[in-house]
C-alpha cells in the first residue's frame, strides 16, 4: 500500500530524529566512553527530551546495537564500492580485506573503546553480532558466487562466513603489521590456500 504524503513526511522526520540521536550517542561515546554513557546524556547532546530518545530506543542496549549496525552499514557501502571494479576473485577479496582493515584502524571510536573498555563493545562483535556478521557474509557471498565458476552456494557461504569471522577477529585484536600487507596475505590464503606451489 502506498504511503500518503503526510506519512512519508512523518517517516522522514523519524529517520532524521533517529540519525540525530545516533550522532549524539557517537559523539558522547567518543568523549566519555560507552560505559558511562546514559540516555539522559544522549538526549542532552541531541537536544531532545529523554522521552524522545526512549521513543526510538527502548534501552541503552538497543541504542548501542543501532549505532553498531549503522557504522557497519557505512563499512558495507565502502566494501561494495571497493569490490565493484574487480571482476577477478583474488583482487576482489584483497580489496575487501584492505577496505575493512583500513576502515577499522581509522575508525574514530573502535580503537578507543577496544583499548579502554572492550567489555562494552565485545558483546556487539561476538555473541550479539548476527546483524553485523550477516552484512559481511552477504557481501562476500556475492564476491565468491559472481567470480567463481561452478561454486556451490554452500561453499560460497562458508568462504564468506570465514572472511566475515576473520574481519571480526581483526576488529577485536587489530594486527600489528600494515593492513595492506595483512589483506594481501589473507586474500592469498582464502583464494589459493597455504599449500599452493609457486
């Protein structure tokens, strides 16, 4: 059923309000950390009432999950852009790893939170990471299914899941080596295996 004009405007206003609240949560988390952040803090930062914050996010947990998913969506779009020019599997996989490793290292909040209060973020990257992991799996499934002949959907899914889990582990414990070097090596392992003869 088509939305009426006033319904569309209402939806747009809701999305704007949610974005404003998430922007405020991101800014506050960068300054004070996730652990000490309160819904009242977010409301003040967003210049809205606490009731407005609770209207869109019923708890701090829901707010954090929405923030993680929004940041993951940004990374997903960067990933799609990086992969698109590469029609061969190996360069596409390497581009995916490079993009994600660089983005995680440059992220203004991820390193800070993981260094000072990892217990606040880890649940969203591990036990509650299904929405985040699913985005990565979807992107990489497309890479494998479109760039490998006669690959079974199950094998494409398993390879995509492996890539997504690798990225999650590097988000939790960033590599010491240059991200580009790590990306190249991971792509080699994923695409060709450790036993490839040269």
